[in-house]
């Protein structure tokens, strides 16, 4: 635990026990849009090992996008999502990361690419669900009147009054900027060709795990997931096939630990 491991993640995960990991937050290479030092990406091997090592009730957050080749989007994200379901995962939620920027992977004949998918897979029902409530309710304290659920036949049931709270839970579209000083202030992280925001990893870790849980990133790159696991009092395992990227992640985590000691 709590280390960055250099190696092929399929081989490294094969050494882990069954039902071992509480939460995985990771982002695979997107249709070869980045070189990643020339390493290959064994999707099916990774997916199958993730299912084996994930605990019952554990969650895998898979952040992925698609490229456009010869005028057609690849649809890789959908194929991967369906494969996760085929091997036994539930698709708990299909979320969107709205980047606020115009992506380079689109077509001049289509609208700008501004988002990636965040597929939330679970092994049975998630054992940890801590939905973030940070959207202010304009109707705080007001009686929203009688609300009810409906039966399959459309008839109402469970009549009850509901009063609006201070905050409501956010939606499944998360708007997060991933530019220098917004995604992370760790300059060393930008030595990696593709990062995602610390807040993205942070909010998924909060949502789908509890303190003391074990968080995995099998494609850890610059170490964002591992750092945010440590920030939130979780244990972590990071794996990357590139020794160069492992060193970036280790230095990044060491810098954070040093800052904590100074404080």
C-alpha cells in the first residue's frame, strides 16, 4: 500500500488478492491521442483484472473520451463501457466531465469536443455512496409541497411533504477546468502529457469511498488519484508502465508530504 509501482498494470494487478480494492479512479489512453512513451494498452486485460481485485460493493471510475478518425468518432468509450458490463460490472452512472475548453480530437465539421465520459461501474451495489451536496437551493426552507413516487401503472404513492434544504446534490455533469494552476498547482505534474484535475479525482474519492479505504490507479501517470487519496486519508496503490511517469508521481507525492510536515 501507499506506493507507486513500476510495471505493466495487468501483471502487477495479477499479484493482488481477489476482492482487495475499494475504489479505482483512472483514465486510460484515448485512442492513441498521446504517445505515452510508446507503451501499449491492453484494455481487456486491465478490465478483467479490475473486476477480480475490486471488492464486492467496490467501484471503478473510468474517465475516457473518443477521437475522430476519417470523419467518424471511434466509439471506443461505448465499447469499453459495454465490455465492463459483460464481465460483471453494473453501470452505476454515466457521468460527464465538462472541460470548458475546445478539444483537439474533434472535427471541423462537428461541434467542439468539450467533454469526456466518466463511467462509474460497481461490483453489485456500491457499498459507499457519499453524494456531494454543494448546489445552493434558491428555495431553501420553503415547503415544496406534496411529492410522491409513481407505480409502474403511473399511479402516485408515498405522498409526503418536502422542505428544501440549504444545499442539493449536484448533477452528473461536472464542470472542471484542467489548465495549469486550475487542474493542479503541482508544476511537476505537467511533465506528463495528459493529466486530469485534482478536484475530479478528489470528488470521486469522496463520493465512492470512506477514510481508510484502498484506492487504485492502474494507469497512474502523474499520480493525481494517489495524491488525492492521501489528502483524503485513504490508502493508495499507483501503477504505471513508464518509470519516468512513476518518478513524476513519486516526486509529486513526496512534495505534498513535505508541505504537510512544514505546516
